[in-house]
DNA sequence: AGGCTATGTCAACGGCTGTAGACATAAAAA
DNA sequence: TTTTTATGTCTACAGCCGTTGACATAGCCT
């Protein structure tokens, strides 16, 4: 391997991690390359050098998160519980990136420069994989309806700060969500 | 009344209308005051003069749309049909501004400068009025869940461009939505 | 030691943004 | 007619943005 390559790859990864954290909390245009550079302790020009453009950096953030998701074999009838738990942030392990990716996607959903990337990422990495787990006709449509509920809940909780939905598992919110998802996924 | 007041109020209204149209299709920071000025055929400084700041302009856009909404007395059991029709854009009358306001709110939901305005507008003009129509305990929570479904559907259709949800009333999408809303609003 | 390459810095550009103050003009009032 | 007021324009200011090319430095290889 080439000299000093390890260090370069390391800072590149740190940039990616910082970008992921930033894009998680602000929309595409509200994240500045200078913010990311400051996080890493590096000049702005370097992030521009490693990832050719801001758009590509965002693309790499999305690409880097689409690996370990749904690879375990989940039975179709377990999907509602699984998806509800994901959205309500059960098991606060720091390596669960499923909800993070959904949040990044939603944050920048209406950013002209990012909307195209966001849409295909959502279709290819979220809708289609889940639809493949689902037997019966019209799988994509049913999954789309289910994710309407899931993204809606996420938007209400995270973006709109709607109080009554913030207490995670209390008041049987999770059970209600599971019930709705079952009806949504049914034919 | 003061001289030339009619003309000033007229251009001010034109600005508001243009701003509404712009905020409907772009998020808060992606709408430029110069765009609005160009729509009206006027200099940038004038929109700055009439509405002191961009933030206040956005505020006035939101305030101007919260009048004719739900003032007709809707029975609680008709709410699911009513809300589903609203989100799916039945009756394409141009004076139906309900969905427009929801779209503006959602577009700028994650814009730092606008998020506060957006959150209170959503709570005071959407959640609370509907909750007042609903008998029984925990009304706000049930309405919040119902609007999770509604905003989720809207996000999927409008922002994410999810194909299977775009054909409005076909495949019984509206019926499915109504069913989900009934379950969401039930105790 | 000397050269070379990977890694990173610095300065700056062009463009866009919201905002502010000085100025112009047309219409109403005196 | 002269004065005043409402309406709108012009210029410009800081500030941020992504992007670019030239330069510095530290470590490896020969």
C-alpha cells in the first residue's frame, strides 16, 4: 500500500462521519463544507479535494449507510414490529443506522440539489428491499403505504416536535403503530 | 383612506401570492426575495420594505392561509373521508388552500430560520382545531397519529415521488387511507 | 543525503443572499 | 403652482457559499 495512505483514508472517513452527523441534523444546503472541515480540524479545500463536490459527498454518505440493513432474514409477519421498533428507536445501539439514513433522506427531501439522490436512495435502499420480503401482489404499493405511516410518524416526532408522539413507548403508541402497519401491509 | 393606498395594498398582496406560490415549491432558504420581486415586477428592496424581513414575510404567508379551514361544522365520523380527500386533492378548486398550507409547512419543516414558525403553525392551525372536533380523551394524540399518516402520504407523493402512490383514487388508495384514519382516530 | 510523493494549507474567485439608506417620481393636497 | 406624501428604484454593503489552483511540509524510497 502507498505511503501515508492510511492517514488519508482515516481523515476521509472522519469527514464522512462528520458529514453524516451534520446531514442528520440539517438539510443539504444548511450543511456547509466549512462546518465539516472544522469538525475534522482541516481546511475546507481538503474536503473539496477528497470528494470532488458537495453533491458527491452527500452521495457517498448515503452510499456508505446502505449496507447492513435488512440482511438478516425477517419473516413478513414480523415486519410491522421490526419497522415500528426502528422508527421508535428501540435498542439504542449506536451502530443501528437504519433510522439515521431515513432521517437524512427526509431532511434533504426538498433540496433541489439533493432531491434526485434522495429519491433514488429511498426507492432502491428502502422501498424495494422491503417489498422483496413481502409476498403477494402489489408489494411495492403496500410497502409505500406502510412507509407513509413510518415517515409521517418520524416527521411529526423529529421535525414538527409534536408533543403527544414524543413519549416513545408509552400510551401504547408502539402497539397502535404496529396495528396500522399490519393493515397497511395487508392486501 | 390615505392616497395611493389601494395600489400599495395591491402590490403587497401580489407579493404575498407570489411568496405563497414559491414557498409551496421550495423550502424557506431556497426561496429568494429577488425571485418574488421578479414575479411582481418590482425591486428587491420593496419586498424588504413592506415585510420587514424574510422571516416575517413567511410568517404572513402562513397567517394569511389559516382562516377558511374547518369552519364548516364537520361531524367527527366524517373526518376520515374529509381529510383523505384533502390530501389526495379531490375537488381541484383553486380556493382550497388546506393542502397548500400543509405543503408549505412540510417544505420548510427543517429550515432553521422557519422551523419555529412552522411548528407552532402546525400545532395551532392544524392539530388543535381538528382535535377540538374530536370527542373522547386523548384527542390530540389521536389527531397527531392521524396526521402522521396524512403528512407521510403527502411526503411520499410530493417530495419522494413514490410512484405507486401517485395515481390518486385508483386501486382503492383513498379507501385504504380512510380505513387507516378511522383506526388512527379511534380510541 | 536527495528526490519524490502523499497530505494538507492558503488565498482568492465569482456568485448569491438578506438588508439598509439615499434617491427619484408621480399623485394628491395646500 | 407649490408642497407634501406615498410608492418605488438604485446602489451598495457585509457575509456566506462551493470551488479552484498554487504553494508548503512531512515522510518514504532509492
